């Protein structure tokens, strides 16, 4: 098992739909498990409960940032279908729900592309990109994830006023990406709004990921961009392409800007 | 009450969290209630159950297209917060769940815009735009909604190969838009993929709407665009601006292309 598979594993308990998970410290941001990492845990339970292999659309609403350590995943089948099954899953800790997600899942194949609006962005190759890990921005997640940013879009130490990031993503253990790892790839980057000098905690309120293909082996190319920051709220749209240039994931999140670690 | 308020009203029953709704024939597409219209009904119940006024993020997974007529909404509070409350709501008909949604809700104010990536698109004024209602595309929803499309983006009778629509939206009864009506505005248009000659039913599988502001009175300006169509799946990203140019909603849906009326 890869490090990612191990860290996102869910174990069925004696109670149908209830799974145990262990939230791992090496997939965290300043002690709090990463939101994309948690989404993969939720998706595993949501798929298991309807006997599907791959999520197609995952929508999660974040209520409390859980701590590293044991957590319970409560999943429930809502509908089973041939093309699409629907289920729900929630991460619980200390008898409180932390994140709840709705998941549509089912077969995901790399079919012929009938229409693609634009090719992937062109950024320098990984060896000419810049590690996202700097003296000013070091997080535990980067022990497992290598994120190499296009030099033009690196937000620290010099924010450029344009909240767009372009970067390469891969696992440090040499594992190639699978569909579940796309849930992490859309949320593993520093907040785009660092480019607007809005530093601090940027808690996700809602994150939806559409899974559009099975990634080929190799680096993932990712882009995250923000359209609107107003009243302390911003959204981030993320796209992920595999090493063949296939668009494999589209995501969007609504988040709060530059807050202390709790939302309320 | 406006026609929209009347048609999307939910009535609390004696059972906490259970509401009655009447799915109205004049908000349907070929006899099936419009997905954005249903989203507004879900959001009303989801807000009511946590005593909030406005949704902030609504994520719905569509399982079965309900019929016109009575429906039951089952809503449940998950967490109450000062800035954000979280709840879930589902439309049931004939003892089966049709759509389930997760809703983050709370105060929504028109704060100062700190960053906006681009101004709204410029399209001809409404009087120079084209009704979406043609001999080839007439739906019940247009009895209540006036949708005037930029001539360059009208898909019928001449699809142009680019799955983008730009249009004006307003209610025919003269009511100005409110936050709830944005849930309809993001999903009231013909499928973008008509431009790719993919006609037929395009059932939504997942639709997430982010509410970013309270719309000013007047026309809403909307844009819907598709990036990828592959294997019968496509996504649509929609944006809505109010008459002052404020970006008030951002949405994305995953849908199936050109199908007969059932998904399975």
C-alpha cells in the first residue's frame, strides 16, 4: 500500500456504515489534517457503502477542523444505480460531526474527449519549478506531497496581486496518482489569496470535486485561481491534468480568508 | 408573494424538519420540474431548519427527477454557527429520495470587493437579445422566466461549436431577483452542449451553487460554459452578475449528455 492509501484507509466496524479512520499527522497543515486528505477518507467510505470503485462528484461541507488521531466515519447509501450511486459520509470526532459529504460514484473510464475548451496551461518543467516549501511556509503535508510551483506564481515571499497558482504535484513515495488522490491534489496548495497578502488560516467551508478521468502515471499539473474576494469570503477553482494532458479533475471551494483557526 | 416565492414555498408539518411542497408545472422542462427551481425549494427548507435567511453554498446530488405535484422535504440541522450553519435537505416523492442537498447558510452581505479577476462579459442589451423560447425549444419554465440570449451564443437553430451561453434573466411577473432566485438563474438555460449538437435530456447529477452577494433590482446577467465533454459526461460552470455588475453567484454542475429521461 502506498503512503496515501495507508493514511486514507477506512476500516469497517461491526456497525454497518460505520468506519474507523486514523487521521495522520504527516498529512496536516499546522497540526490540522488537510481538507483534501479528509475528502479522500470520506470518499472511500462513501464508495464502500454503495460498492463502487470511484467517486464522480464529491461535495463536502466543513464544520470543524478535526484533530490528528482516531476518527469515525458514518456513511449511508442513499441510492444504488448502474451508472451513478449516491451516498453520504461524515467524519465524526468527540461525538461531533466535523465534515459531511455527498458523493455520487460509479464507473469512471477514460473515454474519447468530444470537446475540450482549452489545452492545459504551459509551465516550466518540474526541475525548473520552485518547491512550495519555504522557510515561511512549511507544512507537514509536504512530507508526503511534492509540490513544485511555476516560478511566476509562487506567492511567498513575493505576492504578485494575481491569486493564481500553477504547480506540479506528486507523492514523495513514488506512487503514481489514482482517482482518489485527485481529491487531495485539488486542495494541497497554499491559499491563492496569499498573492493578495491575505495570510493566515483559510478554512474551507464547502469543497466540490468533479472527477473526470483516471490519471496516467507521472506528475499531475494543477492550477488554482480565485475570481472574487469580498467580505472575508473567497472561492478557489482548481483544475488537474494528468501527464498526458487529460483534464482529470475540476474543483471549487468556498473559504474564509485569513482567519484564526476557528470559524465561529 | 411573487410567483417564484409561491412556487418554491415550503410548509412545515407537525413533524420537525419535514415540510410539504408543491412542485409547480409552470417551472418545469418538458413536464419535469427544473433542477434550479428544486434547489430553491431545498434551500428554503435547509435554511428554515437552522433559522438562517440566506444560503451561502448549496450542493445537490440528483437521483431521480421528481414529477410535478406534492413532494415532501426532509431537512435536518447538522450544526448551528454564528457565521455558518450547516444542514441537509432532501426531496422525497413516492417514498423515494429524489435529490439530496447539503447547505451552508448564514448572513450574506454585500461587502466591499477586495479582488475581482475580471469584469462581467459585455453582451448586447436585452432589447437586442434573442428569446430562448423558439419553435424548437419551448419549455414551461419560460412562462415564469424571461431569458434573452446574446445573439452570438444562441444554440438553436444554429449551434456554433462553442458550448458557451450568455444571457439576461428576469422573472416575468416583474419581481426583482433575491438570493434564492440565483439558485434558479444558474440552471434555467438550455444545455450548453446544444452548441455541440448533443441534443436530448441532459440530467444534472451534481450541482453546487456558491452565493456571493445579494442581487440588486433589475436584470441578471448570466454566463454558462463547458470545458469538457467526454464519455457522455459534461460539466457546466455558470456565473451570475446583478445589474450593478456584482458577481452574485458561481455554480458548477456535472451532467449526462443527450440521454432519454432516465439515467439508469
